C-alpha cells in the first residue's frame, strides 16, 4: 500500500503554519513592547528638547517609528489569527 502523500503534505503544511503562527504571535508581542518603550522615550525626548527644532524633529521621527512598530505589531497579530483560521479549516 502506497503512503498517503497528500496527508503527509497537509501535515507538513499545518506544522509549518503552526510555526509561522507562533513566530507571528511572539513577534507581535515583542514589537508591541518595543513600540510602548519607544513611545515613552519619545515623549521624554519631546519634553526635554521642546525649544530645539532639531530635538523636535527627532521626537517626531521617534513618534513615526513608534507608529510603524504599532502597525507592524497589528499586522503580525492579524497574521497569527489568519494562520489559526487556516489550521482550523485544514484540520476539519
């Protein structure tokens, strides 16, 4: 009797998807924490560099980076949810 290659292939895909989902969740959490830390440091920078144009520009750049990290965290969380949905459908 020949091995069930389709089943083996599906199991390999599900295993890979689980790894991707796990990595996405971990990265989402780390990115969110980095965003929070960067936001706090950006607020401090803005407070101490308020009268300086270059300081204000640096604080704006930090804010932009912080927002990018927030967006990245949200995208990674969404990836994790999509992977979980895929696994649920694939294992039915």
